[in-house]
C-alpha cells in the first residue's frame, strides 16, 4: 500500500492511500507526471479521488507503508525457503 502526501501552495496537505503493489520507483514516476500538467486533474486511488490543480502543488511524497514492506520481506524469505535442494 502506498501513501501519497501532496503538499500544496497554501500549506495544506492532502493524504491519499492506494492499495497498489507496484514498484515504488515506477509508481513515483507516474505520480510525478501530474506536476507537468497545466490543467486540473483527478488522482484516483483506493481511498478516493482528488481533484487538484498541479500549479498549486509544491511537492508530492510517495512512500510505502511499513506493513507492506514487511509483507514483501516475508514473501522474499518464504520464496527462498520453498526452493528444492537436491543432495547426493
């Protein structure tokens, strides 16, 4: 799950949650495209939709929630444990 915090020009923040398992770098690149837009746009996430004006955004912070990181680590460890080992 991703947490998106949008810092706006008027010092208010907008926080959204998105239940997306994609890579954090790819996800951040997609979100950053919003800053290149000149018209009002809609961000659709699991927690809801936000209508924003890109020119009023100072920055966007995208982070992965700790629970999701722990699940990925556990999944990685589990997948290594399931490999077959042939011994002579």
